């Protein structure tokens, strides 16, 4: 199994834990750190909708809270059940850039469709600490 396929499999399993009673849109994510560890995430919605957490951010924050360091990540996968593959939302693009830098973002669905995109292509001319 390729490393991409492995990441997609972890995202698929994480999607099973999605808490999405409002949108019914279940998302799984998986993040591979340079250490070799893989961190999963799923979306977690809230009745106060704005408090919802996307799967990508859950995976990234889990990794950081478990001791992984910023910019020590290799790739992130995002998996949904939609025909048109799901790219990360704007907030997640910012977080991916901040903590992962320019990494491959693997978009996948349950039917086996896969696309690879770089995070810098998803967020051109990003704002970050270099502007402060
Ligand atoms: N969502 C994610 O978890 N990741 C994305 O990349 C897109 C959107 C979630 C947030 C919300 O729970 C649901 O999908 C619908 O927006």
C-alpha cells in the first residue's frame, strides 16, 4: 500500500467518527508527520454552528497537542462521500499553511477517486508570521 493510500485509509476510518448531525456531511482527515506518526481527524459540529471544527483542523491540532512540531508534516488527506472531491475550507487552508507549510493535500472520496494538490496552490500568497 502506498503512503498516500495508507493516509486515505486512516481518513476513511476517521470519517466514521464524524459528528455531523446538522450538515450530514461527514469528513475524515489524516495527517502524516515526519516522525512517521499519523494523526486522524473528523468534523465535529455544534448546535451553535460557528463552533464546528473541520476534520483537517482536528487532525492538525491533535498532532500538535501530542508533541509534533510545526512544519514537521509531510502530507494531509481529506476524504468525503462526494463525487466532486472536497477541498479544505478557507480557514483550514490557513491552518494547513501555518503548521504544515507547502505540503501535498490528498483529496479522496469513498469511491476511490483521488487528486493531489499542493497547499500553496490552494492558498496563494498566504498571510503568515513573516508579515507581522
Ligand atoms: N468540513 C470539513 O470538515 N472539512 C472540509 O474541508 C470542508 C467542510 C465540514 C465542516 C462541516 O461540519 C461540514 O463539513 C459542512 O460544511
